[in-house]
């Protein structure tokens, strides 16, 4: 920042997954005799689709990917006969283009119908991967009017529930005294540590589908504080006309546009701008069936797809989480968490009305789009101006890159008043961390034959020095980091069993507290040992931030507990005030399955926003 402007170690997740599928036939892909012939699985498709579409430079697209997968999952659960599918049915799949859909229909018109999905290899413009994916959404079945009529009434049901039971206690779920709660109401979660999600999907043929999603995050109250009984309740209904030209959505839905119209919910300002390539599609409206509690619309949507003219429109009215100051919205909350008193106070504070209509014209080579949008809040939206400039520096491989890591980037930055280091601490503020220095100590002796009383054994001389490193205590003890810790960790001596060694080299791992610099500890070691002491580096000193610093005080106000960290980070190279505080647990570091959960990242984002909003440094 420039001056201008809960968890424990690892946990086991119990996943209770119940899938009840009352299907007239399995949800794979069909061959000509009505049996399914699947070329891939849904899990394989998701993995491959994400690998092809995730762009590390475009994090905003992650929400769109999730929505695409949720929508395609619904299509997968009710596959269609490729011999009766319309162009619009094919284009509902995010990985298909208009040209590819036209190629499929052109082949079908020439051959009258597909006898199997294997014939897709003869369709021009399709990649092998796409042909494989299409087997999840379509089957090939000969057209029989009587049988087709009988298929229309087939119902499919899907019920999924999961329960997360953590074997650790989040900070907000531990027992708090009445005094602690009065001092900081946000130190305690209002609900228990369990997280539960319930999903139900229903489809009737391909003309009608509906679904609902219920979710309770860990720490949220169940059947309390306005919850019914879940904190998050979402539902939708989707109707398609028999000819496939008309569609209607009621409830929760997502909106995207190929014409550059940007629609979102809960930002400081919804925007509409023409900035992208045109296509023949109008607004892409899809049912919202995910657990994303912020990025969706709630209301009514209609769409019509014609040969030349296309039209789509929607109306949305929903409440958003927001921070209010003097009846003015200073920021929106996008986390979906409602666990603490502050989070509950911000729930559903703002009413947002959004309406839009789009007309598309496509004939020959002429493509036109006309977009009309309206957006309104029932409060004044005025983002708070922060009293600092925010700089984000992403670095990695600090343990192997040496001076080519964070140390090489710091000189390129302007003056820094405060740094927030995102190393895993369970989102508790580490206001101090131990430094690191490695010493190589060499004891010199004189070689001789072990059978005779010859030479000076370097091992015996080194033992005296090693004993000093084991027993010596530096007088200054840190209340956060404890004593300076020195440990002999490696010994090298001798060449063969019958030769008295003339040299013994041992390594000492030194973990310093904030009361001593590495140079001071080195000089002390040299004065009390007989061997030759060499330090590999003095760079990684202990670091500490004043416990009365504004960011520490604000972390305390948010229910966080300051502590001293025994592990080292890039913080050691920062010669300015810094606070180490990040998602995940340090105990997972350097393990085979080192990880940070998505929930931990979501919680961290919410806490970072609270911590930095209005911070005076």
C-alpha cells in the first residue's frame, strides 16, 4: 500500500451424496436401437472442457464457465434425439458454433437421419473431441411418430444432497465468553459448523424443466435470522415450445450476450456497452442452478429464435447484500456468507431492478443487433474512496528462486507503507515470524591411526561446540516467538573406520526472534565456539509489526487473534511494516497433497475486504 490515496490442520470431508434418478432410460447417449452408447463420461467431459477453456489471464470468465457447465449438466440429464434436434438445440452447447450446427443439419438432410452417433465423423467441421462430447447430449434413434409421441411425456428426477462435517473448529465456532462477544460481536458465527446443499431437478421431455437449490454455508444459522430454513434458496422453471422457437424462464437465471452486452448483478454499476463481435444470437439466457449466491437475475425472461429476426427480453427484481453508510451503498458483498452479525446486517439491503431487450437481425452476410437496457437501485450507489493506493504483487517459488524471487521485485515498487503477505495462517494475523540463518561449523583436528594414540579427533572437538549450540540460551525472550532456537541438523566427518578424522563439519539451523538480528547471533556463536563458523546468509531476519498498528487493531476487531509464526516467508525480505495473513493452514505446507479449499479462499476474500475497507495507515 502506498500513501496516496478458521481452521486447524487438515480436515476430513464427509460427503453424503444421494442421487435418485427415476429415468425412463439411462442418461448417457443412445444408439439406433434405443440403447445408450457412451463415448465419454460426464466427469471426463468436465475435466477436458475446463482444461481447454480456463484462461489464467481472464479470471472473470470462471463464473461463466461454471454457469455453462451447470446448464450443460441439465442438458446431459435429458439427452435429445439428434434426428429431431433443431439448430437452437445444438447451439445450447457452449462448445458448438453456428457453422458446426449447420454442418450437422446439412448432413442429416442429405441422409434423412443418423443411424448412429458414429456418423458424426463424416460431418465436416467437427473435431474428434467435439464428436466425443456430443455423445453426452444426443442419441441417434430412427424417427417413429408413434414412439416420438410416447417419449414426450417421460419424466426425469434428480435429487442430490451433500453434508460437510469438519473435524476442526473454525475460529467463529469456538466457545466465546460474553465479554468477548460484547467487545466484538463478529467473533462468533451464529450457526453451527455444518455445511449442507440440496439440489432437485425435474424435466418433462425436452419442453419443460424445473429445479431448486438450497444451501447453508458453514457458520450460517439454520432456520433462523430470516432463513427459510436455508440461507440460500434458488428455483427456476424453463419452458420450450414444441417447435423450439419460443422459450420462457421463470425464477433465477443467468444472462450473457455475444453482442457485447455486459450483464451482472451487485457491481457498483451494471453496464451495457457494445464492444464485441456480432453474431446471430441474441441474449443467452440460462437457468441458474449453481450455488453462486450473487451472480444471477430473478424474474421473468422470454426469447424467440427465428430465421431472420431474433428477440429476447428479461425483467429482474432481487435484493443484494450491501454495506450502507447514511443510506448510501458504499460496497456490495459478493461472498454469499451470512454468519456474523455484520454479514447478517448487510443481507438483502438493496433492491435492484434490471430490464433489457435485444433484437437481432441475420440475413445473408448482414448481422445487426439492437440492445436496450435499464438498471436501477433503490439506494444511491457511491463507492467509498480508499485513503491508499493498492498494489498487488504475485510471486512464487520463494524457496528456490533465491534473489530472483521477491527480492528482485521489491526495488521496482514505489514507496511501501504496509504489506499484507498471503501465506497460509488460517486467516489469523501473524504479527511476528521467526528469521532463519544456516551456519556451517568446521572443527579442525589432526589425522592419525585409530589403533595408536595419534592425532586430534575433530569429532570430539566438534562435540564441545555442538553442546554449546544445544544448551545456550539468549537472554531476550519474545512473548510471541519465544527463544532463539539453534539446532544441529547435519554432521559430516571421517573417511574410514581406522583413521582419526582431522575435520568435522556440522550444520546448525538457527531460528531467530525479533530481539536479535542474524548478525548478532552469528557474532555470539563465533565468540563461544572453537570451530570455524560460516553463515550461508544474513538475509532472512525475523520480522514484526507493532501490535498497535491500525491493521492489527482492525484484525482484532474482526475477531482475529494475533500470534507469532514459527515459519518463514517472503516477509523476511520486506524492510517495511508487514502482516502475514492468508487462507489455508501452514501445517499443510510441504506435504504430498498441499492444498487450499475454495471455501477458505471465499472466506479470505470477504475478510480481506473488511480488513482493508477504510483502513487508515
